[in-house]
């Protein structure tokens, strides 16, 4: 798959886990859901929860063991945050680049990075508004960016 803002054609080296749960797996469906809820209440993001379950508990695929994704489980339990994680991370990146640009006004590479990050945010906002994960009137307020990061 080609990368978004370059001419390079990188290919991921990772392989998908098995579609079925192995017999030696330490946790089954309801136990995995309990762990997900526990970590979500502790303040972990969906990606952090997946990494913790993979590395600490030996759960290769949450979807294979529960039949649902982590975000779907959290949505059922009412533990989702108002802003999706990937959009939040892009906004955080944009804030860091803007802080850097205030100190280093001649950094043209950072200026381009800011433009690319801003375009990714706009595309993602349109996607989430189409899928009704964000309200239709949601806008990124440049003055209140730090509020989004809390």
C-alpha cells in the first residue's frame, strides 16, 4: 500500500493473528471483556488496551476471542470518549508542531508537516461526521486546542 504524502510504497511486515482462538489461550470471551473494561476504567486508550492484552496476557486477537473490536465493547459499556483516539493523536501532533514553529520560525520542514497534519485532521473529521461519531457542526477551534488534549 502506498503512503499518503510520499512516493514511497511501504509494506507492513506484520502478519494477522489466527482467526480462531487457540486451545491454549488463557482467556476466553467474557474474561477478555472484563479485562478490557478494567483497563478502560483505569484510563487506557483502545490501542493501549490491545497492546496490554497482547503483551501481558497473551491474547493475540481480541476480535477472534470476543467477536467484537475493543471500541465496540467499550461503546456497549458506555466507556468511550467523546473524541476518537486517532483524531485526538493528530490534534496533539499539530499542537506540538505549532509550539515548535513558535520557537523556530524558519523551519520549513515543520511548516510542511503542519500542513500535512492539518489535512489529515480535516479528512478524518469529514469521515467521522459522515459516520456520526462527531456532530455535524463540530469544528477544530485553533484557540481551544489544548482543551482537546485533556
